[in-house]
């Protein structure tokens, strides 16, 4: 592998991640002048509130909460930050709890119960500040009362393996949960509330990030049922009963637009994949690359998306198009992997492996696919580097690239040839970044 290109790609990714550092995003969005908080076009007089509650959840919850502590440093407040195992740190006043991602566990359930208990104390003269980031859907879990938590967890596992999009997965989550689909806004009512949101979804739709806990939900039990049928999902008893009752109008829907709860709940998007890509493009240009930013809306099967990037790489090598070399082509989004066999890897590593197969034998190009959170699937790698020599290097170690792709065993493939990209948990999460470099 060309170490120069590899180092350049790593630097470009680093710049992208730094641009969406959560504490910077919070301080950029929320400012304080004495006892007035300003966020977007809203001002909040802090003198009118008896208590301030802070509810942070998601992979970026700790740095977001730390920034808020610095803003509210001299005021009485209480709160919690719920984050992924291994990413916590001490905060001044806000308690930190760890739970599981991407599938909820008992700590996720305890976190949901704790948040509900705190929010029941919030009254008309109080302010609730929600700090929401990707991963919140699994880290904060509270099923409807008749849903078995065991069934709840099993359905999450099934959804993550069936090839459903994040939008489809979160439609189901919203209808299983009391905290999602506007549920937290309802719990906080009649207190005023502010939600600062770091987006990890394509299109930055607030009703999808962390399953939209503080915004109206337009989806229905009918949508839930369509997803179950589309992916041939067999529901366990308690969830099957919930869906049937929902379809028959016997169970309350998620909160819809026009509900008075949302009159005093203000939502602000503070960090996106686009911001990260802009920073990556700027860095690449400073390094001397002719840069093209394709899109932040990339979705679909990882191995198929890789074929598009390999075609772009071939075109650059043969024709110097779509721009002259050295070229950097950037994109972002969130792909999916439909798992049929139980290998180890993530959507970015699978994309890189598919790219390596497509460009086998080509020189002077490199591809990096990585998650901005530093975690690709259930692994310790953000993603992987791939080039025209990756397949040959693996073959010399007795590995068949195509067999490993079919087995979704991309982690072992890149780990064996030393091309995993491990950067640790970054504390932020704005989907994935794809970097194609051509000398």
C-alpha cells in the first residue's frame, strides 16, 4: 500500500472529524449572555426557571454535556449523560452512565427508566435541555409497558441484520418505545425544552436521529407493519400483539405535528456530515489535491457502493476525469450490509473490501471508508484502507478476498494485512466518510 496516500487519507479524515467535535458544535449553537441563553432564533431568560435539567444521550453525549456544563457553570442544574461502554469520563455535575450499542441492554433500559423518573419532576417553571446524538436509539430504551424487553432486544438484532435502512429501523423503534417518536418531549411537558442535535442520518431528518425523541413523528403502525412484511420479519408474541393493537387503533400512536407539546420544545441541528465533508475538502485542497465533493446522501449496500468508487478511480487513472490528478473524491452517508453469514466487520470495512476486489492490480489509488465515531460495526476499527494490492497481499496469507466478502469477514481480511484504520472512539458521530485518492 502506498504509505503517502494512506497518510494523506488519514489526515483528511482527521480534519473532517475535528470539524464536528461535539463541544465545539454545542458552543457554536448555544450562547449565553449573563442570564440569557440564545439558541437559533430563541432566547431564554434563565431567571424565570426554578430548575434546569440536562438529558444527554448518544455517542457524543459526554463531550456535549461537558460543553453545556461550561456554559451553565454557575447555575444550579442536574442531569445525566448516557453513552456507549468505554467512552465515558467524569463530568463536573452531570452523572455519566454507560449502555450498549447498537443493540440495547439492561443498562439501556435502566437509563430510560431513570430519564423518565427525572422528567416527571420537571414542571412549568423549569427548563429541560436535551443533547441528542447518534446511537441514542439503543443507549436510551424504554419499551411500551406490554412489550417484553427480551422481545424488544431480539427485534433490534433482527432489524440490524436484515438490510433495513436506518429510517425503517427507527420507524419500528419509535412504535415500540415510550421515549422515542416525540416521547421525551411529552415527558418533559409542561417544562420548556431545548434539543441540540448532532445528526448521524442521511438528510439530517430530526425525526430519525436517535428515533426522534423530541420531534413529531409522521410514521404510523401501518408503516411498521409494511417494514415487517418487506423484510419477512417474524415478530415475537408481545410485539406481535402491540402491532396488531396499533393497527386496530387500540394503542396510542406516536406524537404527531400539531400536538401542543411541541409549542414549547425547540429543536436545533448543530452538526452534520456536510460540515465534516466541507472540512475534509478544505484539507485535501490544502494538501494539493483537486477535490470533488460528491454527496452526503450515500446509501445502499456497501459492496455495491464500492463499485461506484472503483469506477471513479479507474476513470481518473485512464482519463483524468472528473478532474485532473492528483484527485480527491469525497462523499458521506451511511450504507447497509445484509448479513447472510456471521463474519466480523462493519459497513465501512465491507465497502473497502469490495473496492479492493474491484481495483485488483491497479496502482496509484487508495480508498478509505470510515465511521466518524471511530467505530465501524461491532469492531474496534473506524474502517479500512484499500488499494489495488490489497487482494494480492491477502492471497499471500492464504485468504480469498471474494470468499471473505461473501462471509462478511472484512475485519479479519484487513487486520491480517495491517490496513484497518483504528483511531479510537472519537466522541462524535455524523455517519461515514468515504475518501478516494488518485495520484
